[in-house]
C-alpha cells in the first residue's frame, strides 16, 4: 500500500480501483430463513425484488389494451402471449409523456419520462432512473446493487442510469454474466462448509489502510475537494461494511441452485439471436435473484430505435414502423405486429423463468415487481400518447394484481412513483414540470 502522503488524487483513485474497490461477493442476509424457506427466521417476508424490462416502439393502439377497466378479463391481442400471467399483472392504458413545449426527442423523451419522471430538453434526462432509486433502498446488502443486461449486443442499450452522464452499463454476453455472478467469487449460501475468501481480507485491510490515512491527505485539499473526498470515503465505509458481511456465512436459500455453465453465443440484432441470448439471460438472472446476489435487475430486450431484424433481413423493426403501409383490411402494420408478438413472447419467457423458481408455496415472481418500459405509444406516428405500461408480480404482497387501470392522459410518472413507494423509497412526489406527480395509483396498492 502506497503511503497517503506520496500519492496524488489520480494515484488514490487508481489504487482504490485496482487494489480495493473491485467486485466482491456478498451474502444475501445475516439471518436464516424459516423452515419452510418462505420467510426469514423472525417471520419477515423474503426481501422484495424489483426489475425493469424494456423494448422499443410501443404497441399498436387498440390491439393491446384489456377489454375493460378493473379486473382483467381479456387481454388485447398483442398481449395474448402474456395471458398465463393475467392474474399476476397490472396493465396501465391512457398514460402519456408531457413535452411542456420541449421538442420530442423521438425514441428518448417517452422512456426518459417513464423511467426518470423527466422529459429532457434533449435525449437524456439528468436524473436517476426509477430502478436506481429503488436499488439505493433495497439493493445495499447484496453482492450486486443491480444487474443490467442488453440482449441485442450493445451495453449502451441499458436504460438504467445514475444520472444523465452515468449509465449503468449492461452485460451483452450471457457467458460473461455467468462468470461475473457464478464465477470464482460466488459463495453458495447452501454450502455446508464456509471459508472466507483470503482476497476479501486483503481488500478489507486495503480499504481500512487508505481510510485511516486520509486525514493527512485532506489537509492539502480545498473545501470543495474535501467535501468530494468525504463523499467518496462514505461510500468506501459502506463497502467495508459489505466486506465485513462477506466474512460471515450466508443464510441458506432453499430456492438457490447454481445454473450450468453458459458458453459464448453469437451476438447481434437478428431476432432469433436476440431471443436466444434473452433466454439465457432470463435463466441466469432468475438464479442470481434466487441466490440472493442482487435484488434489482434491468433487461433491455433491444434499443429504443429497435434495430431488431428478421433472420437474413436487412430492414429493421424501426424501419418497418416508418415504411410499412397500414393494411387496408387489417387496419394495422402486419410486420410490426409480428415483431410485437415476438417481443411479448420473450417477455412471457422472462416471467416464466421467474415464476418457475418455487419458494415454499409461492414463486420468485410473487416477491418481485417487474415494470415494463417502452419509448412510444403508436409507432407509426412515434407519439407519446397511450404508452403501454405493465407491471408483473405483487412485490411480496405489496401490490394488488390482475387489474387494468384506464387513465385519461395521466403522466407515466404516476406508475414510477407508486412503485417507489411500494418498494419502500421515502418519496411523496416525483418528476418535473407536467410529469411531476404526488398521486399514486391507489387501486393497486395493497
């Protein structure tokens, strides 16, 4: 360890990144589950899980909305792949993003309003996404605060962000995600023997050594830099606490099982390649959640401009939205509808992966809440009205499900505010300008 008085700010950051602030394995919780594996030993419910699932270009209006408000009786034709989950889902129609005179950053304004509560004067809002706000509450005692994946091969497709400049980059390789989560640093919570990783001790002592010597270094800094350094060391103290937790044996998790190794797969925008990688990601994320490695996941099935292609084709989903005529008999763009069916089918596979992991008499999906997000309402017009929104799972009983909420031009931010409160975020109002709201969707609050 380099003595503090010999290093400059760049050396400190390099030393901390290279010698200390690296990926570490953390236990799920420091208490045991009950004998049924459905709750903690003190009777508390298993920790809640949150996630987002994003696709581009919305859906065709009139073809996805349930037939009536209230209890979902019949889903629209474009949501038919999700029919097995109609009792575990909520559908929100009539929601919109408000521009407030700002230009429509097509493919970006809508999803930014949905996920950050702000429609920017450009493409990116300088606000954290809803998953990040929730992860700051429920994701601080897990190995990964959140896990992001992008199925079409670009890590920048991630819709998860800390602010306008900091995107939480996504894994694009299922094999890389497997290694990251279930590689050498993974600690099986159900293993009979537990031996702390010596590397964790090294990281812990390195953090302590730098933190203990910081006062002499702070004397050379101005007030602003001292404040920044204090924020930095506050985060390091949190990491030290997480490293301390890793020195304890993780609580057993009955639903945890290590998946088989995943080999490298082709990466690209052809729909079958994207679907295959999504299937692998879905299984890995389900295992990661069941094994307590994270409580927040974010899936980008494709980018906002939806560069998905049919096998052997060159025209993208997005290009079809502009160029394909509306069929005079059908009343919609048939190729676009085909892509939507493939996308919703993949969403159904993701939900099936979560629902297939049993936790006592319930499933992993039952203690999750998955929020879907998209960028548009009607792709042909690239408008921001009637943007399709859905949630899946009750969040461990925090939400009612099986409901269709028919809004009348309400801001999409109402859904984000409701989910934040359900996940325990202490917030009473969220969003900016006309997207600002203090109205939760009380119909779904348990």
